[in-house]
């Protein structure tokens, strides 16, 4: 054998030894990382317990079995407390797992894995819905720094239960996180989902949801809450309901979007939610667009830390209550949690804003704006909601053009449902608006500004203003049939509402070491 050939053989042997050594080392690192990851998930998750039921580490690959066990009832009769989802995972050790090389991915990683469901427990119905196929496949790569990147692919599903059929096309989602679970990204797409309810005899209800997408990024903030941005969107939503006195109904929403943003500064957190529907149609009648902007501000960071901690502790009880039949009042554990949370936030003067809520049609648009700043009163006032309000500023603007347009569209909708024509729609719309205008102006609340009917209300330091004029609080509330002395003069305990009672109790005692107790 020539010297060159011997050198090549030596390089190959050394390369193989190095690869085997690196794979063995990576395999050991991967097991340590996986076990640490499981511990971190269990420390943070209030809904499931993750466990490694078996770990067989080899030289180049490892076989791992996981179980996910529900801590409480998440979806009644579908995911109940104690239900188990079992997963098999094959882990190829780095630095160059063959599975990645075969896909043309040459960057070195600690490991690459592929996971599938076991056809047991919760997954049995999922396999049946997938007609015996593996319902999902998950691929993950773990970097040497511990960062995790995953992709899950779902096969088409069709599932029928109690006369209701749910079906979906193939979809996917991607996720990534760092080794400490402090930074997450997520994205996904599901082209179509359908629900068909045939439980009403000859009538049926069909729901079709097209082009569902979502994406978001969040990181653990300084106060123990995740901050970041997320977006959820549905391209088209169609609902058809058969039967009824009008012979059936169809509703269509287009460009349905919810965007959320959570941010923080040195002291507070803020939440912004933007909600929109690009177009609403009922019985093929165009009802325009809807925009809603909701903001929560001045959420004291340390108070939020306590709320997050209490939520993690009380999550099983809250979830158990949510699985019970609907009741007229909030369940006890849920009412207590909300009351504790509000009590903890009040000293920071939290802000709630609906600004704006806007409905737009070709004929015009109308809007509602409401901004409220809360406060903690010097003494508990459970029967006086205004005692918890520092400032309030609101307005309602209704345009004549929108009222005329909507009125004609509803007459058209009713006529289509009854199979009739609409005589003198413009004239009838004008008459409807004239009646509405007269009733509004006579109420004492509404003024006219051009072609708009307007109400502007503000409240601060016990002083109310209506459409720019100072008014006494009882004068402002009297047209609504409210007597402030009767409404707010009851002795504590007269009101049976669990939430108000809990709020009163908490104001008379410290709720938690984590919650601020100072008065403004």
C-alpha cells in the first residue's frame, strides 16, 4: 500500500474514531439536557406532568419514551385529569446526525430527534381520526448551546362523536426555545377545518374555517410574566344553519385577526389587544367592518408576579371548575382568583381602555371610546363600584349615514329571509333614523354634532361631566333609573355576588405576601 493510501486510511480511521467519540459525548450531553428540560417543564407547567418512562442511550442513537399526564380536566370528556399521552422518540446524536444530513442540513448540532405518538390512551381516538395513520410527526434539533427548534406536521383528520363531525386538512407548526425556557417563538398554519352538527334531525349546522395562521414571540420578563407579540388570523369563517322560521341562516367573516402585545418597563406591564373583522356578512348582506382595541396599563410588576404565582397554584381548581356546567355566577375558586388579582393591582392605579370600538359600513362609521383609571379607596367599598374609579372618560359617536346604511341592510336581510322585496327602503330608513334621533335627544344624554349623535361622559375626583357640562352624579345616573343612594347604600354583605364578597374580604385582610398592601 502506498504512503498516500495509508494516509487516506489513517485519516478515515481517525475521522471515524473522532465521529464515534463525538457522538458518544453528544449522546451523554443530550440525556443530561433532556432530563433537565423535563424538570423545567414540570416546574413551569400547571396543566401537564412530563415524564421519561424509558431512556435507552446508544452510541449513535438513543430511544426515549415520554408520557404527558393531565393534572386536571382540560376538555371535559376528552382530556380529563389523569389522562396520558405517550410519545416515542428516536434521538440521533450529533455533531452530524444522519437525518439532518439526508435533508441537506449540514450545520453541526448536539442532536436531532423524530417523535411519534403511541396508539394508546388519549391517542387512540386521534389515530382513528387519522384512519390508522400516525397523526403527527415531530422533528427537533438541539444545538450545543441547548437551544431547541421543532416542527410538527399533522395529517388530515376526520372525527365523529355524538352526531358531530370534525375534520381538518394537513397542518403544521414550528416552535423554538432556549435551554432555560425563557424565550419562545411559534408559528403555524391550518388550511381548513370543518364542523358538521347533524344532531337536529333534518336541519344541520356547518362551520368552515379557512386559512388559520398564527405566529408569536415571547420572553420571560423581569416580573415572571412572558412579554412579546402574537398574531392569530382566520382568512374566512362560514357558518350555515338550516331550518328555523326563516328557512336557514348563513354568516361569513373575512380577515378575522387578533393581535396581542405585552410589554414592560421598570415598574409596570401593559397589554394591548387589537381585534378586527375585515368584513361581516349575514344572509349575503354586507354589514361592514369591526375594529376593537383593548389596553390594560399600569399593571404593577410585583403584583403581577404574585398573580402569576397564585395562578400556577390555583390552576387545577380553576380548571376543574371550568369543566362543570355553566352557572349564573362565577365559580368560587375563579371568583376568588379574580378578586385577589384586582385587589393586588388596585394600588398601582391600573388603566382599562376600549379605544376605539369602531363599526364601519360604506355609509359611515360609529365608534365607542372608554378609558378608566382604577384606584384603591381608603376604606373598603364593595357596594360602590365608583369608589374604585379614579378617572373615567368615554364617548359614543353614532353617524346618521351608518344608521341609514345598516337600517337598509337589515331590511334587505329580513326581506331575503322571507322571500320578499323591500319597498321604499330609503324612506323607511329615514323614518327609523328620525325616530331613533328623537328618542336619543329626549333622553337627556345625547347631543347632536353635525350628522352625528354623540354622548361624552367624564368622571374624576367625584365630579361628573356630561357633554362638556358639570353634572351631579345622581343627576347623571337618574335618567337610567338608578338611585345612587339605593344602589350604593346597602350594608356590606347585602349583595350575594361571590366576586364582590371576596373583594370585600380581601380588602380587610392581606391576601398574600406577594401582593402590595399600601394605599395610594
